[in-house]
């Protein structure tokens, strides 16, 4: 396992779950200030607005919850039960301290999920489906733990949507999902600086059939 400086370039270069754990263990306490605020991170707000606009309701699974940025934005708009699931115990500890979640569960989205079939009325995710983190193979388990008609709002880095197989995966899942749409939006706001300030993200919105 290699030790890395906590920054966006290092996050995009991650290769293994152990790499993820190592990076976020050292970044968790400062993540909100040194990344979300400094980069004017917009995706949690985008996800929450789409969730609210499509009538999302709990219980919600926040897949790759990190420090709880999406949950905070959702709860500003409507009250609902949200569970956090993340690979990093340290990030979950920060999320837990905010009081947003019904439960916080440590685990790997690329493995079988520790939830009963049909447990959630919605699944949201921001910043998790990208290179070095989680690929489209995780969608099958997320669909399994979702109830019929459950709402999904998931962000995917635009440059990875086709190259990492997300477009093909959604096409293959078409019999199992309804109302599929994508929206492309900026990941960062006008306060962002650096090489990634103009990066774009795709948000996939759909319901389980």
C-alpha cells in the first residue's frame, strides 16, 4: 500500500480498495475544507436537487457517502431516513458526527452488499463512480437492495461514462430500470482552481422497474 498526499489528482489515480482506504484515512478530517469548500464542489447539491425534484423519499442509501455532503444537501430540502455506506471508516466517522444518518455502515460497493433485497426507496451517490473508485459492476447490487420504483440519482465523471462502460451497463440494465435520463453538469463552481476546475459530470436518474 502506498501513502499518498490527499488531493484530487491522487484520488483519481487510485487503483485498489487499500489505496482508497489509505488516502481517505488521511484526508477525512480536512476533506470538507480542503476539497469541498476550496473546489466549490457542486455535485452534492445537484444530486439533492434532482432527488427532491423527482420526489425522492426514504429510506435512502447514500452509496459512497464520504463525509455526508449529499445527505446534508438532501436534508436541507426534505426530512427522510438516510443510511451511509462507505469504504473508509474515517470518512464515515466524520459523516456520523454530523448527525445526518440513521446508520453508517463500512463496506465495499464492489462486493455483495449487507442489505436485504428491496431495503431502500432511493439510492444516491456523488463522486463514487469514477476511475479508481467504483465502476459500473456495482450497479447490480445497488439495484438488488432497492425496492420496486426506487429512485436512483448517481454521478459519474463525464470522461468515464463511455470509456469505463457505464453507458453500456445502463443499456444492458434497460429491462430492469425505467425513466432513465442523464444530465451533464459542472462538478465544480466558479470558485474552483487548478487543472480540474472545468471538469464535467454526468448524473444518471432513473427508477428500478
